[in-house]
C-alpha cells in the first residue's frame, strides 16, 4: 500500500456529560482526524491524547506538530506491505505512542480496505460482539452517583467503573456496593494516590471490587507491586502500560493482575495484539479501555477487543452516551451490554464529512515531497 498523501483535521466535539476525574474536568473532546490516501482508498484514525498533558505526557498540539513535521514526511510516497513495515519506519522514534498509534491505526484501515477485509479478521479476532460497561465520572454527590449506576445497570451494562480521588473513595464505593450488591463494580484513581494511602486501599477491599484501576503514579510499577502485595483486590494498570515490554515487566513483578488495554496508549494495533498475547501467557485478563473516543477511535477499539482474551467488560459503551451526533454514519451502540464488531472492510466506518467540516478548527494537507 503506497501512502500518497495525508490530511489532518483538528476538531472539537462537545460531550453530553461533564466528565470529572482525579486529573480534571472534561466537557469537550479535542482530537485530530487523520486521513491517509493511497491507491484510491482512504484510511482513518483519531488521536486519543488530551489537549493538555494530564493523563499521560502527550498533548494534542505536540501530536499535530509531530505528525505534520516529522512522521508524515517519513512515510508519504512510500510503499508498505503491512503494518509491521510501516511501524519499522517509525519504531526509532521514542515515546509519543499515542501520536504514532494514530498513524499506525489509519494504516490498518486503508490496508485492510485494500484486502477487502475487516480489521478484526486480519488481526485474528474471534468475538463478533464484545461485553461493555461504563466509566462514571466524579459526580456532585453519592445520591447522584447511585442514580447513574442504577441507570447504567438498567441499560444492561456489565460493569460500572467509578472514578475516585482522595476523599471520594471508600464511602462512595461502599454506598454503591450496598445499593447494588450483585453489580460488577470497579474504581479508577487515575494516579491520584501514593503508598501513604495503603489504609484507604485496605478499606476498599470491603467493597468487593473486581479491580482498582491505576491507583499510583502514571509511570510507576514498583510501588504498584508493593500495594498489590498489601491488599486483596486486584490492581489493574492503565497509565503505567505503554508497551508490550511494560506489560511483561509489570506482570513479572506483580504490579497488578489485570491490564486496561488502550490501543492509542500503547502505539496502536500491533502493540495491542502483543500485549494481549503477553497477558494470555500469564493467564491474566485484559479489557478494552477508552479515551472518550468518537466513532473512528471507538470502532478501532471494538475491532481490537475481538481478540480472544477480551472477556472482561470494557469501556467501549454506546456512542450515543457520549455524543448528540457522532462523526461517523454507523451507530456504534451496545444492546444488553454487548457491542457488535463492525463487519465492513477496514474499520468499517464512513465519515460524516459535513459534520466534521463544521467542527474543524484547523486542517493540513500533506503530500509526498512537500505540501
Ligand atoms: O482512565 O480510563 C481512563 C477517559 C479519558 C481518559 C482516561 C480514562 C477515561 C475513562 C473513560 O475512564 C473511558 C471511556 O468511556 O471512553
Ligand atoms: Mg483508567
């Protein structure tokens, strides 16, 4: 597949809900829609990084510059037989996994379209639908949280994840557990705690959570291993895992027993499959995380979650929970907590071009040998 040109579009999409986490409040998604052009086909991806470096270190302005000035010039005008060959070209760039993932994922879309196959099939997926839950932000009160949990369960979602931060944790988790004794509940701290908080995590053991997501620093595994040894609830790593190597090391030292896999965070689809295989070799579960993706990124996550070990419910809930209008034509909606895997070639998504145009804040067209 020869990549002839590319387009970048920075868009902002208003969220239907106010999403508060330990690192901030989000009411909008800012993302770059990446389009690759080649052999009469188009491949799409959306970036997952936040505008500012509060989840991990990547930023949207940084991603734009890196794509436009360094990454696209490296691949435009070049022919790649498969995603491995494309990745080899950009493998020497360190870090910047989310930015490089956007390029890799757009390549998967255009390449699988050239093969007339959906991504999940080429990747080796087996599931035709994937179990999903919801991630609830920090709400104004426990009562408000209980109501949202109840609505999520009534909608059929198979797991409810509650965002926590110091002072908004044990009481909340125990209240939700008391109201919903049978629910599959988890919490996500987004790195808001330290080992000084061990007593909080010991108290959380009483809430019967499936796991505690990313309690400690975004780049730590050593302290997570210490915490895991001190509590009975499983730790799930999110921010700390940016590569297959990170996964192997974390599981080797017992930093957690579950992995939240986000293709964007780890450099794309090839790396996701490697991480899936590593967790499988440890006999540990993996589940599909989310970054409040619009339709392009949501579809990509669903394809990856078709791999065999994605048994635990992920964060890829219905697009209509997030958006009044999505950026793709296909509705990505779950029924009874099951999200169907798209079946058309590539990602299987069609862009709503007029809508995307109306959301566009800036765009750039880059072609081989200069603009
Ligand atoms: O930590 O999993 C996270 C959203 C943005 C950034 C980080 C996280 C999240 C979520 C929401 O929890 C997942 C989703 O609904 O897409
Ligand atoms: Mg998380």
